[in-house]
C-alpha cells in the first residue's frame, strides 16, 4: 500500500506489534500530548525521560493520564538526552525522540563515541516527509537540520536515505530531484556538479531503486510547466517524490515555509544511527510530532 497522506501511517502502524519509544526531555505539551495519543491509541509504548514534576504538571494541565507512560526522572535536558540513549543501548527502547531540548544537545548524546548510537563510519542525516497542500503528493527531502554543507559522499548517503523512506511509504520507484541553483552542469557551482555526478551514478546502478535527476532548479523539481518552458525533459520534473537539498539553509527554509506559510504537516527523523531518532523542531505541532514517531516506529 502506498501512503499518500501522513495520517495513513497511523492505520498501518496500529495492527503491528508495539515498538518502545524513549523521549528525551519530554516536558513540553506538544511532546507529551503526541506520545500520549500514540500510546492510548495502541500505536507504541512510551518512556518519558525528564523532570517528573514538569511532566506530571503537563499531564494535569492537558487532562492526560500519566500512568500510561513510564517516567524516568532527570534534573536537566543534557542528563535526559544521555539517559534516553542509555535506555536504548540497554535494550529498553526501540527508537528515540527529541523533546524540549536543543538539537545540538540531542545530537551530542547520539554521537557520543563511548555511549552513543553510532557505528564507525556511519553518516547521520535528517529526513523529512511533508504533506504540502499545494503539491499533489508527499514530498520526502533532506538534509534540513544536521549536515550544514554536505560533500558528495554525504549527498549520496542522504539520497539513499530518501529512497529508503520512500520505499517504506510504498513508493516502488521514487523520483528524486537533486536541487541546485541551475539545471545546467556548471563545474564552478558545487551543487550543479554534484547533481550531475549523482544522477549519473544512479543511471549506472550505483544508486538503486529510484529515478534520479540533477542538477535541477527548485522550480523544475515541482513544476512541469517550468521544465517545459526551459526545455528540460525528465519524468522527475514536476512529479518529484524526493528532493536532495544542496545545503542546510535551502532545506531548513523549505521545511519552515511548509509549516509557516503553506499550512502543511510534516514528520521528521534522523537516519544513520542504530535506531531511528525523531527530530522535529521545538515549535512543530503536536500532530507533526505524532506523525514523526509513527514514521520512526514503522522504520524500527
């Protein structure tokens, strides 16, 4: 079954055996409410790591039953991130979630060389799935939060993560657009050169399971008419399932534009660690956090 709406993930997840979520510094209403909804709908089991008094106050304010969670007390967000990762490594959880702590503290716990969740040589990257009211299908894109300026090897890894998520969502052969400043192969612009190399790698079977086109301007990726006017012929143009952004500024701006200007919904996870790790913005909605933990539970 191909997932065309984010809420469909909840229907797919419900009959599956419950995975165990560990949420780090889960002391804010959006995180607690999202986990509570998932637990009470029998989608997951939930462990909240954070200040117990704050968690129970949120539950009281929101009229939630705190007994549906296992609460592990910590005094601060840094300790919570470390403890949440320890619980994963101890086999007490299947995937991780970021609560009301900064991304750098969350990532520091995951990347810790002695007690983190990384294998040697692994590349960590952020993948977002968005439901955009002005586009005709789900969009899967990265990286918007972790790698500021990915090199070619990192871009190849991100591309493969996008394809993997697309396959999990039931898209048999996703169409991937490699975004750049221009659709021309301009050697002096790294995003253009890298886009051409990645597209050629896909054509030669070094990247499998998708149709990959690049470099492409953003207009060509999402609009067939722009591609027609500019004389670019590709099945990816105007019908992309996935977008690889050249840097974090481009990706993060698009991510926040979806929420703040387009009234879209999205879900976001980190891939490359030993378990899926939910990573949404602290300002994202409860619904986005719910969809994110559903995607992570599916991948777990």
